[in-house]
């Protein structure tokens, strides 16, 4: 059992109709993606041809920040606002798509970009799944 799962399970009030499994998966994928993007940006900065990776570094940095924010917003349940939740999920999906696409374009040359692209795709899917479940 993950920490996110334990925290959701021990929340003292009702979460309403939210799909707990999708919520937990999305929280976890957001934090995993943020870490992968941070590490990928750092690895890009260590490459010999760093100037060719500027867009990737920027996408990684933006995606990491948005994923962290999304994971934090999803971790708070008191005073829940569905409109804010939907907005952050949509922003996270877009950041993950953009970053995943950019990293994928370098994946044949840089394993860190391949790994990051995969993390972005998983997070994008988890956000999409949760958003669909929210209605």
C-alpha cells in the first residue's frame, strides 16, 4: 500500500463519489512524473549539446511544476472545488502531452528522455482517467 493510498484511506470525511483508485493513481503518477521531469532536465543540462535540448529542458521544468501542483491539489479534500480540480487536471494533461512529445523526439539519443516521455504518458493517462471519472 502506498502512502497516497494510506492517506486517502485515512481521510476522516467522505470523498463523495470520487473513484478512489483513479484518484490515488493520479496522485502517484503526478509525483513520479515530476521527479522524472526534474531528473531529465538535469540530465539534459549535462549533455554535450545542451543547446539542442533547451526546449526539452523548459518542457521538463514546466511539466514538473505543474505535476507537483496537481498532485498537491489532488491530495487536499477539505473544501473540494470540482472546477479547480478539473482545471488542474486539464493543465497537467497538456503539460504531460507537450513534455512527453518533446522528450520522445530525443528518446532515440537520450535514455533519460525516453524514460521521462514514458512517465509523462502515464501521468497524462492517469489525469485523463480521473477527469473522466469526475464527469
